[in-house]
C-alpha cells in the first residue's frame, strides 16, 4: 500500500525570516501526522538550513533542484552530498519551470535522478505537457517520453525510491486545476510506462502525485482518485493555513 505524499514547493520566494515563520506555522499546524501521510517542504537553497532547524522530524525537508556531480568546479550548482548535509531527504527534479527557463533536458533529468539514487536522496520527478501539447492531444506521447527518458537507466530495485509528479504545465499557478479524472488517466498511463521499464510489482510501488493549482478545496478530489498518491503544491504551500488545510483534508479521507 502506497503512502500519501504532500510536498510544498516554495519556489523563489520568502526572506529568511518569512521562511522561518512559515516553517514554524506549518510545524504548529501539523502536530499529529498519521504514518500513511508524508509531508515535505522545499524552500530555496538559501533557506534550507534555517528551515531544517524549525522542522520536526515528522516533516521532511526537500530542495528544488540538484546537480549530478559530487563536487568541483561547477559554479552555482549544489550536489546531493551538500543537500543531505543540510538535512534534505527529498529533491524536486525536472520541474517544468527549470525545463522552460533553464533549458533543463530529459538527459539532465536522468543524470540528476541517477545521482539522487546513488546518494539516497529521494527525487520527486516532474513531468507534464504544456497548453499547446494538450490542445494537439500530445499529452500521452509527451509524458511517456519524459518518463522513459528520466528512468531508462534506473536499476531494477531502485525505482521504488522515486516519486513522480504529473504536473500539466497549463495548470501550474493558473488557478485552473486539471479535472481529477483527466489527471487520473495520465497517472495510470505513467504507471503503465513504468511497467514497461520495470516489473509490475515495482511499478506499483512508485508514488505518483498530481500538481497544478491544488488547494484545500480541491485536494480531496485528486487524492480520492485511486491512482493519485498525493500532490506537489506551489502557491498554496506559501500560506501556512492553506498548506496545513490541504494536509488536513487528506487526513479526513
Ligand atoms: C508547482 O509549481 O509545482 C505547482 C504545482 O504550482 P501551483 O500549485 O501554484 O500550481
């Protein structure tokens, strides 16, 4: 039985004091998490240490990106070892904003996934189609290709150490979430692709989240879908009451 994962992506937001306050408020709002619900917050790199200091062991720390090399002359990059050292156990990989603005490719995503697995850092790998691809009915081919390229070099036995977030790009930050049944269909497709790459048993162990304008009002409709195992939350994770509200809605299910 897969657990539920709710991950907050704080993106490039907040001062040190605001990040500290948000972490404290999330901590105070989520004092009794059940075992089957995992929560992660992903602040900017500069806030990781400070936020880690505020979080209880029941709430995980994640980063928003990682580089595949361990150390050396890679100005501006951050390694798995460095993320582990400041308390991260998760990292978002291949977010659509990085793919779009930083020209991150599927090959780079694959290298990052392999580095994470080597170091026991859990990647949340983002895939999803943009508006134009959706309109041209290319969602299936786009997502299939992203999943195949991200995981083709992952060893059998390692794929269960990965989480995937299906994030239709047009739904991110737009206030227009996908229809839960449409998201469910893509999540089922992702699991089918995993079954082609790994064994059925292994593919069944991978958590697949939905992301895109999730809030306390719509989270239940996603998590009630049989194959959706949680959410990657952007905007609503910046307001403690909304993020805590999302987790509490899941706790009611
Ligand atoms: C995201 O950026 O991963 C995201 C899902 O953002 P939002 O919840 O704001 O749509």
